[in-house]
C-alpha cells in the first residue's frame, strides 16, 4: 500500500537548538498536511502544502514541499519547551483515494530546558 | 461551540467483551474516521465514512465494526475478535471535496483487563 515514511522517530534537543523532521513518499502526493500532538492530547492541524516547491512559515516553523511532491519537511528554529510533542505529516495521494490521508509515524520532539 | 467529542475518555474491557466508543461531531462534516494509536507510533486507519449509511475498511479493520446512521455520529465497536485492543482511539471528521483537513476528537483510551 501507499506509505509515508517519517524520520527521525525521536529527537531530543536543547532549548534554543533547531529541529527538523522529514517525510518521504515513493509516489507523488497531491498535498501534505502537518499535525502536532501534545503529550496526552490529540493531533491538531498545523498547515497544508499543495504546490510543488511550496514553502510556508508560521513564526518559528518552516514547512517545505518538495519539487517532485514526494517529500516534505518541518523545521523549527530556536526550539522552546512549548514545542514539545509529536509532529506528524499526512499525505493525500494523487490516485484520489477516498480515505483522505495517510499519516507518517511521527517524530517525537523533546526539548530540554 | 462546534467540535468533535468522544466518550468515554477511558474505557476498560474484559476479555471476550464487545465495547462501543462514541464519536459525535457538530461541524456538519460529511466524512468521519477512526484511527488507532499505539504508544510511540503513528495513526493507523481503522474505518472511514464519506457519507451517511456508507463506510469503508481502513488498514486495520479486523476485529472492529462501525455504523453511520446519522451524519453527526460514527460509533466504533471493538469486538472480542480484536485480540490486542489496548490503544488510544481517535475519531476525526472532515469536509469532502478538495484537500481535507481533519479535526480530531480528544480520544478514548481503551484498556483490556
């Protein structure tokens, strides 16, 4: 089946350091979404990327969608303790499956004060 | 307030027992989804529904059943055939047509006694 691979699985950073998580698909994605899940909470939508090569920013967060629409990344500049949580990418495939989204396995971010 | 609710927050199941998890939304969304999340893992799709009285199996439907008699409601039954049901269950909803942001409920933690 179609899968979205996400790395790393875990990342520990010192507060103030940068953080990046990557997603990759073997087939073209029609769009990719990013979600954040705080410890003990539920996933919350962050952003959606649709266009090839698209870059979007939300304060310290930068989201990129690859030129081939097969990969994406989330970069956090100068992490803060409030950034703690698990970040998921979720892709929709061009085949137009009615199932909507395929989630990556997530990257669990720990920020050490 | 518009949103998606799940109940109960915690649920304990005895061996051989069926249990039903509730999911209700007042967002007027046509599509609804059930995901299972195991510790340190991503979201795996159990069932999804695009419209009332219709639903499809996801990646891990065995041992689960659903119904969609009303637009607002999408209950999930964990049957005794599900041999490893302990997990965090998340319900989500979205509009249909175009890129589809999913809105998640707070989740139900199921534990087998």
